């Protein structure tokens, strides 16, 4: 079989598949659906999508701020060790002696950042959506 005939047969098969799909689509569009959607379906979908988008946006922003704070701290510590000649043993002793205070302040700071960047914004978003309805 030569290549022209193969191409012709391939094109014809695709045309037959397209015709079959077009017939199915035409039949599906002519018949009425076997289900019904509630009147407020679009409102529910919009609310879910906007809520999910809001959560994603708030979490991403929180992670950006957290990454920035961690990066600044890492650069500061690196500068202290490289340029200022900080002693690792002194830092280790200081950290171990004040571990509960340092951990508590870090958890508190993380909570405040999360509450500010995620929770408060989400609640404002939610209440503004309720006021619109």
C-alpha cells in the first residue's frame, strides 16, 4: 500500500470518528437532560470557587511572609558568623539556656502572622460575602 493511500485511509477514519462524535453531540443536545439543577446552582459554585481561591491566596501570602522572615533571619545569622566572628559555642549555650522562651516567642510570632495573613482576611471575606446576600 502506498503512502498516499495510507494517508487517505487515515483521514477517512478520522472523518468517520468525527462524524460519529458529531452525531452523538447532536443527539445529546437535542434531548432534554435527565437531571435538573437547583436555581441557585451558579451561586453555590461561585461561592465554593471564590472560597477556595481565597484560601489558596491567603496561604500563599502567609508562606511568602514566613519565607521572608526565615530568610532575613538566616542572612542575619550568617552575617554574624562570617563578618562579626560570632562563636558557635556561645550561641549554642544561649539557645539552650533560653530554649523555652525562644520556642514560645517563635510559636507566638507564627500564630500572629498566620492569624493576620490568613484567618482575619478569610473572616473578613466571609462576612463581606454574607453581607452581599
